[in-house]
C-alpha cells in the first residue's frame, strides 16, 4: 500500500514538469484493494485491470522502473513506450496487458480463466474494474458465462461511487453492486475496501474457491478515490463532488488505519514505518531517474508491432 | 494450376476431376475439414459461437465437430457477442487459438469494442509483448428476403482498422488453406465467407496446407480489362469474362483472397498490362474495399490507367426484402459485363 501511495504521489510531484506525457488515473485512497487481493495471487495468475491500474500492477510485482519509464514514453517501459499509463503489460507476471475501455477487461479475465480451465491448470484470473464498468453489458455477459462454466475468476469491483464525474446514484437504481451476483447464482460479497484486512480475508476465500474449481465470486469493495478521474489534481473544487464527502473518506485512509492497527497490536512501531517510507522513496526516486535517463524509442518504431510476426 | 480454377458448373468440375484425378470438395466441406484438422492437431484451438453444435452446424461448416471433439472445444454460447468476443480475446491472450463463428456478418457490429479496441490494438499497445491469435469467422447472407440485417458484408469497416487482417476466400481450396493460415497467424483475422458459394466445389488437397496472406491469384488471364473480384463476385466475374471472350474482349480476373494485407503488386502488374480496372465486391460502394483498391492504383501507378476505374457494388442502400427490389439490388455477371463493355467503348471513343 505504501509503495502504491508513494508511487503515485511521486507522479503528482513530477507531473507539473509536463514531461510525463501520459494521462494518469490515480488510485490514491483505494490502495487496500490491490494489496489485499494480489496478496493471494501466484506469479502466473492473471489480472486484467483498467485505466486506473498502477496499484494492481505494483501489487502483482511489476517493477516501478518499467512503469515510470512507460509513462515517460521511453523504450525501457513495459510496453516500449507504445502503451503509456493506461495500458501496462507484464505477461510473465500474469498481466497480459491492460485496457482503458470501461468494462472491456472483464470478459478478457473470463477468457483467460476459460483457457486455464481448458488446460486444467490451477491459475485464477482477477478482473479489477470500477462501479462504472458494472453499468456495461460486458459485466453482465461476463458474470453469466463465468457462472455457467464455473470458471476460476474473481470479479473485483472497486466501487468508488463515481464513473468519471457521474455519481452511482445517477446511473444505477441500487447502491449495492455485489447483489448482482445473486442473479447469476454465484457468491456476491461486499467489504469495506479501505480495510485491507477485510479485503484480504474476503479475497482469500474467493481465490481459493476459484482454484478449487468452484467457480467465480463477485467481490465489491466500497472505496473512494481522492484525486480526480484523471490527472494529479483533486476535482471537488470544480464542483465534481462535495468536499465533506472527500474529507470523510480521507479520514478513513486505508494506509493510516492499517498502520495504527499494526502499532496498536505491537506488530510494528513508528520507527519501522519511517524506515519503510524511506526505503520506498529511495527506490522510487531511483526508478524515476532510471526512467528519465532512458532513451526514447526511435521514430521508426512507430511502424513496429502493428502485427505479430512469427520470426520476431 | 488446379488450385486457381473456378468451376462454374458441375460438368466443368467433373471433366476436370476425371482428367486430373484430383479430389474435389465443396466450400463448406473444406471449411469443416480445416477446422477438424486444426482441432485434431493443435490443443490450443477451440471453436465458439451461437449454434456451433446445433443440428445444422452453421450451414454445415461445423457439422459433427462437437460430437467428435466434445462441447468443451466446440462451444455453444450465449448470444452475447461483445462479451463473448472478449472471452475469446482473453483466451487468446492466455495462449489459446479461438475460432469465433457468427452465422451472419451482421452480428459483428455487436462485437466492435472487443474487435477494434482490444483484439486489433493489443499487440501494438503492449509493445509486442502479447499477441492475439483470434479468428472471427462470419458469413455473408444473400437472397430469399434476408433483408437489411441478415445480408451485410462489412469488410470495408474492418479494412480501416490497423492490427486486423481480412481473408475473403472464394474457392474451396482457399477456404481451407486460408482458414488454417488464419488460425496459425497469431493476429486477429476477420475470416469472411459467403453463403452463396458454400456449395461450390473445387480441388481441395486432403492434407493440412496453408495459403499465405497477401497473395492474390489470377483466376483468368486476359489483356483488355482487369477485374478485381472478391468472394462470390469471383464467380460472377469469371462468368462475365468467359462470355466476353465470344465478343472479343479479353478479361483478366484477379482474386486478392485477402484484402488486408492486399496483393497490390499483382493488381498493379495486371493494370499495367490491361490499362483498365473494374473492382467487383459483395458490399456497398462508398468507403469500401473497391475505393481502397482504386485509390492505391491511382496513388501508385496512375500512368498505367487508360480509362477511369469502375466499381461494381451493391448500391448505397440497406438490403431490401422484396424479390423485385433484391433483383435490382444485387449485381451479377451481366452488371460486370456491361461495366467492362462501357470501359472498352471509352477506349474506342478516344
């Protein structure tokens, strides 16, 4: 969680220089979900995520250097500068790529789970998506097919109550997305997405269920993003949402509440936390330096990779 | 060469088969055989689509495959085209080689997000880290009042999208060889069949063979006019060409077989010889494959042209139902003949 938070706060720090030329969709405030779910995943398990993917990729083990370099459009980026912040890929870590079309990744995760089932391997697939994606037909089509075939897939809905600036109440008749699972005869679970332990426990059962061959689970994690839909700034001043709503959720910071619990339980102390912060910051500073020092792709790379070629 | 021949009548074929001693098969049987051999030899291949295991077997093209390979590999699915295309793409990302079958090409607009935004872009967007070996089979319908939503040919739409390949086979030989090549290609391929040529017969080798993408063939050699014809229009153009021989006009018929990539060299060479170009397609005119072919000739080799380029297409209207309106809608060998004669008259007038 700390790595994800600081990774994105560093983007905010450098974004004003205008040389990270990729739209960034920050997940600050939502880190507990990526951390709590990915803790249960093996390297080869699949995740299909969204335009708001930085947290999921880091939690799955992607090197911050490769992400920053990608956001800076460098050849050392995880997509050689072709994808940017919205499309990170790390196939060897179970991230076959990332889509920025809302809801588009959900059936992809189901398809990866179908492949696992056909091959008889024990991989699970996780589809991360927001409440906005649950407006889409692809969400329902995916739940239907995954339930029908008992596929090893975990649908993780990060319900942050806004699709860009449209509140959930303006888009759906019911505030609880997990209830949709009942229509497809699969478990639907709702947890406080800002409580990393609650997410961890709910995801554990869901991942095991998938691995056992018992089928999919819809896990709704209620949460809130602190920043605007896109970019480094917050949007409440523009009238996108009430300030009080934001401050209420900020008081329920997933990292702060977990830190306090660890200290209260005597598992960690303040000094440990400061040391962790220092280590993370040092690693990220090096990663940003690596990215900025890296070369841009040659302009002729424009024409590369439109098609897969067998001999390359 | 037996594999370039188009057989317009059964007598035509019988004569050929008797002489050469070669195996003939229908277009639909060739498609079925290609899929059967792919399923037999590659565990990554599976077929999905609404009705792939039903008694009709997608007009016979998947007949018996579910019985032979099981419902896990020949998978009947819900009518949820976009979501299920996403499932196919996801399986492809995870190393499988799905063949998604649509009984009508008209259902592909339901899948546009997954085909255009996902399948077509993925290899590029990931900097080559991940390929999408997906084949989307779809069938163009025609006639019997099929009307506006069961008879469209939309290859022109897909032509516009970088990252897609498009195969549009006209003969049984090409149907089998291109389908095998498509599945093994590693890229998303739109594989476009025509219902009206499902029963056409021709030489089809029994073994598993591949036809390279981007290689057209000359169906008939000629020296006065080049007709680039696609899909069912290959038959109409060949018929027109044979009939025009009697009128002293020598027509070269070219079948590009894949329109993306397009064998433009073959077309340029032919136009260099004939100086006249007609493009006959099974789709509406505006913004279609014909427009692209004409433009490439004009952009690259304008000096070869001795007359304006002409297109034979469906009119820019939705397909009607009434047989009288259908007759007015669909071009045929006569339409192609008239267009060719018009072009040749232009030359005479010069």
